[in-house]
C-alpha cells in the first residue's frame, strides 16, 4: 500500500513538473491555460490525504480558488482573441488576465486563500506551493501585463506581506506572508528582466528550502516551539542566518537580488516605490529579529522526545547549518 501510494505521488509530481513546462513553452494562450489546468489537477492529489480532514478541506479550498481564477483567465482569452476583436478593451482585458494570474499565485489583494491553505499543508507541500507553483503564472504575467496595475499590486503585496506577519504565531503563516511580500519583489523583477526574476527566484527558493527543511527536520509548526526546544548553538545560528537572509539584511545572500532591484529603482528615479520597498523590508526584519532574539534568550530544559528527534536528524541539521553559514561567507565576499 505504501509503495503504491509513493508511486502515485511520483506520477503526479512528474505531471506537475511537465505541466509547468507545457504552460511556459506554449505558443498560444489556450495552450498556457491547458498547462495551468493540468498543473492544478496534478497538485491536488499531492496535497490531499484521506486520513487528515484538514488536508481534504485544504485541497477543496485550493481547487475552488484556482478554478475561479482559471475560469476568469479562459473567459478573458476568449474575449481577447475571438469575440471582441474590433473593440478597444485591451486595458480592461489585461487587468482581468493579470488579476487571474495574481490570484493563482496568492498575490495580495487576492491572497485570502493563501495563508489558510498554507496552514493545512505539510512543510514539503508548502515548499512546492511557495516556489514551483509560482513559475507558470509569473512567466505568463510577463507576456502581457498592465504596468500601472502591476505597480499598484506590488505596493499591495509589500504592505500586506509585511504587516500580515506581525501578529502570527504559526510558522507556516509567517512564511506565507513572507512569500506574499517576496512576490512583490519578484513581480517587479520580472517587469525589469526575466534574468533578474530567475536570479531572485532561485535565491528565494534556496532560502525558503533551507528554512522549511530545518522546520521539517525539527518538527516545528508554531513559534513557541522555537522557545521551548533547547536547540544547540549551530541550529540557532542557522535560524538567525536564514531569517535575516529571508528578510534581505546585508551581507546575507537574500540581500543581493533586492540590492539590484533597489539600484534599478534609484537609477530610474522611482523614489516613492523605493521607500515602500525599504520600509516593508524593515518591518519584516524587525519581527524576524524579535523571533530570533527570543529563541536565543529563552533556555528551557530539553524534553526527551525533542532530544531523540534531534539525535536522529542531527547530520541533516548540521548540513543545513553549514550551507547557511557558507552562503553568508560567499555573499560577503561578493559584496566586498
């Protein structure tokens, strides 16, 4: 039964990767839509688990929101290319198409589903949702977008992503709002250049993978677990580096792509947008430092199950710490 389940998961995982390639390499909007639909139908079996009621509820919510966005996207394609060729509705159509793709990504202000669904998923499914599932909509967004509308959406992402994480106690919801904030940076990077977006996306994926793998190995889901579990110094240092890198503090790795974007903004005299980018990053760094400071200061006795869990996964946790520290050293040399 277990082998059969794993083979099914592998099959749907392959279709998930393949559907993204269909979507981004298609030469028609209808082909792009088909790729997005296959992607949706292959991701739902990966996140659903009949033994977990929360997982079933999450799958249903994900299906309904993505279907709504897909219907809107398909309707706009039909209007644009077949029904209203003679009418000048390009602005409205581009805004509606962009809205559908932003909703698929979980972008603000269409983010109502994103934190709730993230809360019901496992860490590895969350990693897929926060990284791979953003590729197709992001690439399609770069093909046809309304500049003024997207700048407004970027500001919304930055503000909601930074303020939304302030009062969270769940680590999954914290990373969800962090993902919404980083989505604002990614949308702006793809408006500048696809190469810059790819650079930002790869660094963001690496940072989020380091963070999620650490939480997965230590079985952490809530913020108070960071304080209760008496972690050794290297794990705390790993957490410090990953959180600050995700916040975009120099000289950590996460600062590099943000530095390039801010540099572009200043050269092109987008001073107001630069101010919003920097202020929202400061808010995020503030509550990351608050979490890290508390986990460094609190020192509880180890519980037996925590001790056992850490011994089993210690080699992987040490590897994660080594990669985080070496990435910090590397990025420092690049800045020098």
